[in-house]
C-alpha cells in the first residue's frame, strides 16, 4: 500500500459563536437495525439568523491507527478534545470520517520514502475502531476501500457504533438498500447543530479499484446515487447537504459538484492533493485537509438563514509528543499488534 506523505501545517484555533446543539439519529441517538434514514423531527423551514459551526474532518487512515514516528489515534483524540473544548460552545461542532479506516485488526503504519506499509494485529472484527470512534464522539463515517474489503463481516458489527455509517452508493445487490441496512447502515442522516440541520451522506469512487470485493455489494455511480439521495434529504428538512467523500477530488468530486445540484459540502478525498483553502465549484465547497491519523482539519462555517456564507479551513498536525487521551490509549493498547 502506498500513499503520499505531506508536510505539516500550522495549528489554528476556531471560534464558534452560536450555542444550542441537538443531534437526531435513529433509536435514541445511534443507528439500529433499520433501513430508513434518520430524519430530523423539527420543522423543515430554514434556520433563521446566523450560526457558526465547526466540522472536524477527515480520517482516511489507510487502516493505520498508530504510526511508527509516535503519532497515533490517542494523541489525535487528545488534540481534538483540546480544540473542541477551546470553542466558546463546544456543542456547535461535528466530527466526521471519510472511510478507509476500519480493518479487522488494528494497524500500525510506517513510511519509507513515499511507501506506506501497515502491520495489522489480530482479527477483532474492527472493535478497536468502534470503541475509539465512540470515545471521541464521532458523528458519522462512510465506507472506503478498507471497509469494502470485508464489508460482509463488518456490517454485522455496526450495532456497536454510536455514530452513523452512511453511504449513498454502496448498495446491497439483493435489496437495493445501503449495504448493512439491517444492521443500522443508512443512506443519510440528519444532525442538528446550532439550530441548523445538516444532511450527511457518503460516496465512494466508482473509478479504478471500485470493483466490489464482496459479490453481494454494488457500487452505484456516485453522481447517480447522489442525484437520487439529495432531494430526499432536502425533503426531510436538511438545510446543509454534506458528502463524506471517498472520491477522486481531481475529477470525480469536481464533476459531481458541477452536475449534482443541492450539495453544499464535499469533505475529504480518496485521491487528490490536500487543499489549503476550500475550493468552490458552483454552489459546492470542496474541503480536503491533509489526512491520515496524524492530520486533520476543521472547517469553520458561518451559516446565515440556512446557507453557508463563509468557510475557513484550518489544518492540524498531531504532535508525537502530545500527551495521549487516556481512555483512547487504553483502547489502542488492548488491540495494538506487538512492535517488531
């Protein structure tokens, strides 16, 4: 496995000014074995006035939750907690992933030049990821290729998640529903933050390696799938439409931004360079911070009357000397493969 390693950027703090966050999802705050999406119970009329919301993203760990240089998810969790706690209203934030995170066993990654290799611990059906993501308060995740590799065994573990697993285009061939619907996977979810209803879905590339590894899985062309799902999200009351992206930012994501109406944000990437600032294409913003367990970004949004009027991306790099989050460190220690 290979991935380009990008240089570190300065860490900036974000301010969020409007209080009052509520999240809606199925069955008392987490997905259950239902096929229908999570729908906000509030009025579909747009939020009036101004709100500021921060979205912490992306993940794309390539299965490596611990890096040989000292960066790991426990230190990332500690940094995330500090940044969120520094906000005037920490509830006015979302934490989301974009796939390529969950393997059967916890991975330890190392770099040699631009080559990236991952050693995995014992097969624990991804329980380290569910426990660690739950511990940081992840709101939503989507399927990447690491997840597709074993999705038939991963899906039955989804009831362990206190976050929504969403995908517009990873489908069950037999039913046409999102794969894993019977275990709680959703085509989309609505989260209300600072009085604004965010409709969150995910999409994986249909290019290149997107041939499913499990015969019962179908990867629908993402533009087609999003064209189907976005109006349903709007009809359910979503004001801001967010796509957790495992797409090619250089081509596919840009084409979707141009041709699929109604998408406000495309977050993260499968392939493509990080973007120092969000890229606007028609009415859609593409936000791609550096990714991997050692890096993430926060997108500081100003929303007025249900529309994004300003967006600023800040890049954060995890310091290998950052004191780790104790609870998350205990999780990693239980599942970490021995160093060779």
